[in-house]
C-alpha cells in the first residue's frame, strides 16, 4: 500500500525537472497524478510511462480558464483533488531593470505569480468542500534576496511566497495545508539558462553544486505528511541539512 493510495495530486510545470520528478515520486507513493504543462508531448510521454494513474493535461497556467478546466478534468477523472503543487516557473528575462523588456517582464509575472494564484483559485473550492487539501508552492532564495538581473524572478518568487502564506491564513481553518519549498539550486534546464546568462554569482556555480530534481520531489512528498505540519504556512529550505535528514536524503 502506498502512502497516498486514493489521493490525487496535480503538478504544474510537469514536463521536466522538479515537476516531472514529482509526478514519478508521487505515483510511486500510490497517488493519481495530473501532469500540467504547455509541452503536450512531454507530459503525454511521462503519463504513458506512469500508466493509468496518470493524466496529462495541456495547460498554460497564466490563463485562469485553462487552470480551472484542468482542475475540473482531474476531479472528473479521479473523483477528487487532494494535492496541488505550484511548480511552473520561468527565469527569463534575465536583464537589468534599466534594460528589461516590459512585455517579457510581465509575462514572467503572469506565469510565476498569476499562475500560482490561478492554481489556488481553481483548486481551493473543491478542497474546502471536502475539508482537506495540501497546496505546496516552489519558492526560492530569490524570494528573499535581490540578485542582479533577476528583478522579475525575485519579485515573482516573493509574490508566490506571500500567496502561499495568504492561503494558509485564509484556508487552514478549512483543513487546507499550505507551505512553500525553497529547494536551492537544482540541476534543471533553468540552471542551464542561468549558466548561459553569465549574470550574477548563481551563473558561476559548478554543475555539481546543484542537487538532483528527485530531492525536492521527495521533499514535496514528505511535506504531504504529518511530520511536516510544524511548517504549515511557512517555507522549508532544502539547504537545511536537518531537513535533508528528516526527509531521508542524507544520512
């Protein structure tokens, strides 16, 4: 029996990186998994790999009606939605404020901030009705520290962190568990884009300094259990060795 037998999880940005790893980890734990991303073929391949407990839903999180339809599809297919992981995010534009393209800056906000709101807005009503649900948002150290060239990303992650706190304040009394996860630097395509930019110290990190995406995926699974309840409404940092030990990532 899996830890999450009978539960349904939805993860945005599921075509690669943390999102794809989370879909696999949660499926192994017995959950039904709904994979959301704009990349249709990639999420279809992952869903096919997982099997009948997976549903691929092409979705642009910056459009509320698409997120609403995705939540409806997950409930129609599996009967309920128990866990939402707000993972979708982009790093571009990497540019100084004096040079940043305003349209690109706004598009990042649409994905990284409004996308998180859209997920919460679409999922919360059914979760509140059933009296239980977990909402996990991928945060970042960038939510708390400004970095050169990352005005859009840092602003968006600060906004997403505040949305998560707001969800806790408003919905904890309805059985909703809301938390953030700051994973540190992860070996994903985003880190390759950061490396290519050559901007700020993060781009100078060696590749072996980044953790594998399976680490945050396993941490997200752990966050769905009672052992993480002391962090409700807060943000967990995977840079913390004590957290890594509690999750079982290190000895």
